């Protein structure tokens, strides 16, 4: 199971110590894309598979509320301890069952974690929780993987291949369903 690696407290401690944060430039690109939709809002961002919160932290200045979710209690414990900012909270949950209402989230990010998830169940969940003009940003070191989501699969894979060179893929479900 993917999560085993991160279950151990010692591993989570080392992860916190040595994990390099995603760059601010990368997050800025995500935010630019998010803002480019004139109906976008900045109420709630959710960082799925947030680990010890290094990437989650970068979202905090831009949203009223940021929630980091992860399946590993040990990782979340590190986040709560070290990335303790007033508008960030943490929830233990699998990426495939997000603890949010339908249509309630403005931005879903997942940073270096997507490859651990059941990708089609996660994409379904992200679609469910996002507001109609919400944005999903998948940030990974490699997008060398096949994505499958209803009749958007071809477009999704095209976007990933095209944007993969800068190791980031942005997907808005609104755009995708309009394609
Ligand atoms: C490589 S770490 C990335 C952590 C963080 N996003 C970062 O950029 O530092 C992957 C994280 O995904 C979490 N994870 C793995 N499978 C998961 C799942 N099915 N649902 C939620 N989190 C999961 C792990 O516990 C781990 O914290």
C-alpha cells in the first residue's frame, strides 16, 4: 500500500526535515491559471496528500481557508507541528473520499502525491468537491502516466503531455467539459 512509506513517525520526521518545498513560482502559475477564470473565488483551497504541509503553506496567503488532507496521521502530525498557520487546518482522509460537500472547493491541489492515488476515483472526487468554476492542479515530477476520466481522458492526457515539460498540469473541469 502506498501510504505505508509515510505511516512511520520516523519517516514523517525525515520527510519534514528534508522535503524541498514546491517553488513559489510554480504555485504562482497555478494561481494565475485559477484567477484567469473570471468566476473564480478564493474561499477554500484543499491540498490533497499534503504530507507535512510544505506546499500547503504556500497556498495560505491566497485563500480564506486552506485544508491539507492526507491519509497518514504521522505526516499530518508533522504539518500540525511545523506548519501551524491560522487559516490552515488538516484532515485525515483518503484522496478518494474527500471530506467536503459537493461544489464547495475553489482550488484542489495535489503535489507529488497523485501517483499514489487511485487516479480515477480521485479525479471523480475532485470533480465532485470543486465549485463549477473550480480548478484542479496536479503537480508532479513526472506526468508520464495515463489519466482516465470519462470522455475527458484524451484531453487530460493531451494537457499532461503538453504541459508536462514544466512538470505541472492544470485542469479545469469546466474547460474540459466544454471541450
Ligand atoms: C511524496 S508525499 C508528498 C507530500 C506533500 N504533498 C509534499 O509535496 O511534500 C505523498 C503523500 O501522499 C500521501 N498519500 C499516499 N496515498 C494517499 C491516499 N490514497 N490518500 C491521501 N494521501 C495519500 C502520503 O501519506 C504522503 O504524505
